């Protein structure tokens, strides 16, 4: 089977430093893969390369066998790759509903419509409201996004991502900075998406228990390199990975 | 939703419109009529600037170029061809074509740049137009400018007053429809968070160019109307001052609210007229720029959302209370 997402010796260098160094990976359709690694391993940078926020120094990114290395983030989204951000990244002075509605509008392909009245696109609002209910934000539609609590912003972020209905979801630490009480509801949302079985999900996460219960595959990133890729059970048993996490592993190249 | 007549902005707007329509029949002050006409025209210019600044978050220092293109085109048509309505309407069409082309080209060339580089470049391009107007003497008569006749229909100040008033109202509703459209919503998203808008699948540059063209077209038309009210045009219409006036009007009135631009235009021009009147009392008032400078600083410090922004905030509080 053809991998839905593939990288080939993907490298980015900032001067002499290589946050992502010759990473080659293959993601199969409808799988749930988690990327783990210590802080500074290059996880978010790898996501930025996949989604197009950064351009690689060398190497290639392929989606469904088609090269997308030089496409803009917008074009990649239209091809079916959506991502969430580790740092909360919403439209602060717009209402919560408007935030999601913009994503729904993008998904519907209404890009350039200069003179339609809001009424014509009322169904966008309805869909936005449904999505807000999915992420348990149904009551918050009229609040400004900047007035949401941190955890709520994360949920909003996920609602926007879901609205895009992309085949590939890149989730960058969806529970980062959330209070413990809020985490289960986000996990529930992710579990629901996973159970639908029609999405390919790539997750960066620090919470190990969460990663282990969800993931079909685990990838370990260390100093910009792909250290290991295997099932969660095998990764946990791997001596190399334990060293990377507990210290004692030094990369001679850096 | 609870509606309260005190805070119903629509009611206030309607009343203001009725007052303005009735004004020429009540007052016989020629200068007041001319002042209001100017307010309407500047309001359109300020609204066009608000599309850039308030809705898309683009700062342009060269918006005067579209105003100037409009003013000169109409002036040249009326002067060279004929001072008839036909010439005026054709000149408006030409203004739309010219400003459309210029704003599109400038957008394509410069909107890829980050904000301050874009601001600098627009300043430079507007400067080029100023030089062009000064040096192309055959057509523009240099920096002295020239007077011209306007169509007979518009000669009556009251007619011109109504023409400008309805021009403003029509532009307000057109631009309002634009900002409420799906595209307009994306512009606001770009203002809020460019990177996020792009990752939703919107191609930022296209939207910025659309904003630039819409703003350019509206500004060009306001320039045409401005030339008609003055019956005179000179290179001042390309001056940076003109852009700064629009900037001041949108900020004082409230960025991101088209209506704020109308309020801002009224406030600035009324204050300007008031201060000029006071010059009889003390010479300092002749230097009204000093007061505008102070007003600018105070507005940015204490009313960053402008008059309309403040009112909206109060309205929200009122509703919640």
C-alpha cells in the first residue's frame, strides 16, 4: 500500500544546527502514529516541515506519492493535510463561532466570494455550531476567542482542525498546558476521531500513557534524527529509547 | 436578544441620515454645506483606508495615490474634453480602471513583503506619482494645478451635497457588504492571524490583493468627487498628508468599523474647521497641525478602538448589565 505521507531524508539546517536531520518516514493511511522525543528533539520542526510552515534545506515531502516539498501551507491544506499548533493559534478578536466558521468556509471551498450576504452561507454557521458541540464548546459560540480559558482555546483549535475535514491530521501536543481536569475531554474527542477510522493521525505528545493507549506506531526523535520506529510495545522495551529519555545517550555528530 | 432604543445604533444612524437630508432645507450656510460635502467624500476615502488598515491589517502610507489618480483623472477629463455629465461619468470609469490596475500591480509586487516594508514601498510609489504629477506639465500643469468647469448639474451646491451624501451611503453599503462577505471575513482572519489563516487553506496574498484593489477603487472614486467639489486640482492630492488624514480619521473613528470612518471624517474636518475659525482669536490655532498631532497621540493612547469602538464596548456592557 502507498504511504499517505512520506519524507525522504528531510533536513533543515539553521546555520550549523540541524533540528531535523535526514528524517525518512512513511505514514500509512488511517493509522495513528505518535512522535515522541525529549524537548528540543525537533518534533515541532518536523511538523512545520510537513505542513509547510518551514521549507527544508534538503530532502523531500510526499503526500500520496506526490511531491509537496515546495507547496505553501494553504495548498497542502487543500490537498488534505490539516494541523493544530502547540502554541494556541486562533483568531483572538473574532468570536469562537467565527473562528470555526472560517475553517468550515475554507473546507467548503468558498474562497473568493465578494458579495454574498451572510444569509447565503447560514449553513456554515450551523456546521460550526455542530463542531463546537463536538468539542464541548457549544455554549461559547458568542465569546471572543481571546476570552476563552486556555483549555477551551485548545478545544477550539481542534474544532477548527476538524472543520477542515482533512484526511491527515497533525496534532501538536493537543493537551499542552491544559489543566488535568480538561485533559480527559480532549482525549475523548481524539478517541472519537480515531474510532471513525477514516483519518490518518500524527500526534506529538508528552503524556506517555495517552500515547501508548492510542498509537499503532511510535516514532522516537532524538537530536533531529529518527531514532526508532516501531509498535508501542517494542519501543517501550527498546534500550536505545530508554537511554534517550533517561540520559546517557550522546549524539557524537552534534 | 434585548433591544433597547437607546443603544440601537440603527435608529441613531437613521436619525442622522434624516437630519443630514433635511439640512440643506433648513440651513442656508454655504460654508456648512461645503464642509459637510467634504466630510462625506473624506468619509469614503477613510472607509477605503479602513479596508486595508482595519479589516486586513495592512498599513499603507501611499493610499493618497489612488485619491490623486481619481482627482486628476476627473479634472483632466472635464478640463480637456468637456464639462458635461458624460465626461464626468466616463472619467469615473477610467478612474476605476486606472486605480484597479495600479492597486493590482502594486499589490502583486509589494504585498508579499512584511508589513513595514510594504508601508515603505507604498510611500515610495505614492512619491513617484507626486513627481509624475509635478513633471508631466502638459497634462497636469505642474504643481500649481489648474481649475476646471464641472457639469452644470453639479454646480448647485445643494445638488452636489446630495450627490456626495448618496455617494457615501452607497459606498458604505457596498463596502459593508464586501466586509460581511466570505472574502471579507477572511480579510479579518488575516488581520488576526496570518499564519493560521494560511493553514486553513486560504492563500493570503490573493486576499491582500483583493483588499488592495477594493480599497484602491473606492479611494479613486472619492478622489474624483473631491476634485468636483473643489473645481480645482493640484499635486496636494498626492501628498502624504492626504494618507495621514485617512489614517487619523480611521483611528479616531475606530478601525475595523466602516461607520467609524464616517465619524472620524466628521470629527477631524469639524475640528479642523473649528480651529481655523479660532485663528482669529489667537495665531496658535492657525497651526492646527499641532493639535492634530496631540489628538493623534491621545487617540492612540486612550482610545485605541476609536469612537465607534468605544461606543460598541459600552453597548456590550449595557447589554450585559
